């Protein structure tokens, strides 16, 4: 009996050595396989008979993985953070190629400086055609640079949006793999078959999910894992809960998630109507959503601040001037309708000039008397202007210069006689300069209509589908006021379809929430007011093919405590970016001589005129010099991203913008490198536990060989003893 037991024990030793050899061989072979963990054959003594406890050899209880569960859990968590930091750094680094840095010769700030210097050069010789051409070319370069940068930002947002869809598909593929591996692992666990390699594959699939979004998991007794997002949404239980995302076809600055421009990330084929977009706390998808909805839009909005300010400041000054020789026709850039309300304060002078810029006739017009107590309509304004009587010839103005609405809906001013020219400026001091009151922006007469714009943008031609305030408010923000504001909904041609006049003087409300409720309750007004999650007041046309407009009636609507008019209190902005469509006006590109360098001589004229009076002089550089000053003028810039609301010059803000972009890039790069170091440290620690050490495995082979040889020797000796016993009993 003892010899039989010895032989049996030795045979189990041979069998275990074979299993151990197979495990060691697999470890060595997969030493460089990603995700593979070192396997160990766990041995146990075979016992014959529970009463005497006699050993009967050895057996393999299981083949286990060398895994530190706590370390593995921490690595999954850090994988999510690292993937988010990585994708943020990757896309933000691309923006440096768009904007350059402050020291680059081709940077945005350098181009703005070049334009400033070009205006200064023009001021030295305002009639020099070479300087005029150089100015226009540099301005075109700047507009192109801003537009290209804005377009590239939107292109990056589209790339990011597409990447979200790719990430969602990767998650779904990995979830399916986890479900399939769960089934195999559960089956092997029940039957006692090895599960280590299958668990390695499952861990790799879980790592793919963890790189895309933050996950939590627990294991059941049958070795099945259940996977959830960190905030409790189930991803894998007995089956996979797929995610779903459809990227949009096109993206421009008006497309935002908060306004419904992007689809939500949801569960596929689920009764749960759950928007997961902003539920993820880490992972690549979280990083992509941040880029698409926050980081890149902030850069775009900062760039838009530069574009808007450049457009408005330059046009404001350029509209005060005139070219030499003076024009015979001007057409505005603002889209208008004959029935649009209009009223203004102050005075303008319309001068009729000859080709040399000398006065032929003129009329000084009091806009208060012409448009108030109104507001009147644009049609009334045009009729009133045309019917003015000139000071010298005593004729009706429209016999010399006619105001009209062009076929494409713009204010048009044209000299009637072929050899006549004209200029529009301020009436003589002490008469007040013209200021329109209907838009809430307090622009001059020519500036409001865009008669002599230097830069153009298509956003002035039509009304926007929505207006968004930049002032942060809530429903409880105090608001009391006086005056009246008109909320209008227009069609594509600017014709008012319906409107509502809110008289703040008699309005009983005291908060912004009351104003929102009043707009939404307005009878027949197809417009919705709301305060978004970003704290900005939104006015949106109910129909996508309609637009909104705000008009301050007379007296204008003002908020009492701040003294700001309704438009400025909320700081309403047209969300359609001018940056992508910023251009130098076409007539200036075709004929740089039409750049305004001087302005109308608005002296008091005593009749009769005995010697020619210059209306526009060829050497007048007053407007060119004022345009130089524009770039150093301090103006208000709203808070966007990490740039606080500040009062700054355009040039300084552009430098701040580039610095902000560089800081953002450095911040994300530092975050990524710090996270990478942490992850590498965790990987090293994990490798020391789960990784395969070739030298250790080679050493174990020696032990396995020795054990195998020893068991073989026992078998040989036992066989010899059986032979001897057989001879004795023979």
C-alpha cells in the first residue's frame, strides 16, 4: 500500500510540474503582452481519508492572477483623468498655430500694430495712393487672419464633435466585449476552469471604457463584474447599456449645446430619457465636451471681442469722415425697412460739393425736430431729409442729393447731378453731434446706417434668430425702469410680423424674472425669453425662419438703478460672429482712394459766398489720425474665459488674448504631464505586482525542473522496489 501511495504522490508531482511549466511558459511568452498579468499555479496537498489525514500527493487548486485590486482601481480612475487631460492638451496646442504668440512677426498683435502704423503713415500723406493701397491690404490681411482663426476654431469644434461620436462607439464595443467575457468567466468559474487570461481581456476592455469616461464596478460571487458610471448610471449588468450620440453636420459660432445646437449623449434604445452629456466627471468624452462647449468657444468669443471692437471702433471714426475726392454715392450696410422706427438727437450737415471738394450748397438738419417726439419711421426720416431746403440755393435737398432705400434694403445717398459730390458731417458748433436712440447703442447718423463703413460684416444685413445678453443675471435680479422697449419678430426680409411694447414706467414687475414672464405672456408675440444655465438672458424667435429685434422707443427704456438703457443693461449681443465674415468694404478694396482720411469742414457759412469754401481738403488727415488713436483707446471688454471684464485698448486686449491662449496651453500641458507622471508611477507599482519578470520565471523553471526530476526519481525507485518485491514473491 505504501509503495502504491508513493507512486501516486510522485505522479501528482509530475502532473503539477507540467501545469507549473505551462504557467511559467505562458508568463514568459506574454511578458510583453499589454494587459497580461502574471499567473501563479496555487498548489494544495491531497489528503487520503479524513480520519487519518494521510497525504496523497499534490494538486493545482487554481491558477490565479497576481493583481492588487486597490491599485488596479486607482489606475482606472487615473486613466480617466489622464485621457481627459491628454485630449484637452492636444486640441489646445493646435490653437497656437492659429494665433501665434506675442513675439511672432505674423501674430495677431503684430498685424494690428501694422494696421495702426499704416493709418499713421496715411496721416502723414493722406492723398498718397501707395499709402492708401498699403493700408487697405494690411486691413485685408488682418480681417483674413481674424476670420481664418475664427473659422479654424469652429473647425476644431467640429473635429471634437466627431471625436465624441468615435469615443461613444469605442465605449459600446468595449461594453459588448465585457458582456461576452463575463459569460465565459462565469461559466469557467462554475466549472472550475481557469479564468485568468479571460479576466485580463476583460480588464483591458474595462480600461478602454475607463479611458473614455469615469467608471465604478463591483464583482459578484460568480466572478461577473457590473459596471456603472461614477454617478450611478448602469453600463454593464447582465447586458450592455449602449450609449448613443449623433454629431451635427455643420458648426458655426451660433451652434451651442446650451441652446440646443448639439445632440445629447444618451442611452441607446432606453426608456430612460437621460442626457449624459454633462454627467461625466473625467475621461476623454468629458475632455471633448469641455473643448466643444467651453474651452474653444471661450477662445472664439475672446477673438470675437477683438473682431467686434475693431469693426465698431474703426467704423465709428471712419463714418465721421469722407474721402477725397468726395463720393457721389454711398450705400449703407444695415438692413432696413421703410416701417422701421427711428429717432435721433443732435444735428447733421449734408453738403453738396464739386469735384474739387468745394461747397456748392448745404443744409443743416435738426434730427430732434425731424424724428421726434416719435419715433418716426425710416420712411418718415427719408421723406423729411429729402424735403429739406438748402441754405445757399434755397432748393429742396432731393434736387441735389437724394436719400432712398436701395433694392437690397439699405439706406442709399446719391448726388443727382453727374459732377456733384457730397459729404455728411456734423453741423457747426455748438450744435450737438447726431446720436440715434433706437438701437440702444447711441451711434452717429452715418455709423448707424453704415454709410461709410471701413469694415463690413454680414450680421448687419439681417436680424438674428436670437439675442443673448452677456450680463449675468438670475430671475431674482432686481430690475425696475422707465420708458418703453419694443420686442419684434421679423421675417427674413426684416419685415415685422408681430411685436410687443413693454412700458417699464407702468410695469409692475421688480425683477428680471418679471420681465421674462411679461415677454412670454405677451399676446401674439412669437418670441420666448429665458435665462440660460449660464445666467444670460436669451430672446429667441419661436420659428427658426424668423428673427428678433429690439427697439428702444421714446422715451427709451432704462433700468433705474444703473441708468443703463435696456440693451446695455443686459449687454445684448448678436450671437452670429462677425469674425468669420469680417471684411474690408468692397469699394475700398476696388478703389483705396475712397478711404476716409479727412472730414467735412462744417464751419458757419455767411452768405453770400464771394470766394470758394473748401468742404473737403485733399491734405486733411484728421480722420486718419483719429483712426490711429482708435487702437489705443480704452474700451470695455466683457469677461470671457480666464480674461476678466476689463477696460483696455484693442492692441492690449489682443496681446492679452494671445497670452491667455498661451496660459491655457501651458495649464493643460502641465496638467497632462503631472497626470502622466502619476499614472507612470502607478503603472510601475502595478508592474511590480502583476508584471512578468523574465529572470524570476527562469528561476522558477529551474525549481520546476528539479521538482519534476525528483518526482521522476521517486517513480523510478518505486518501480525498482516493485520489481524486487515481485522477484521475492516470485
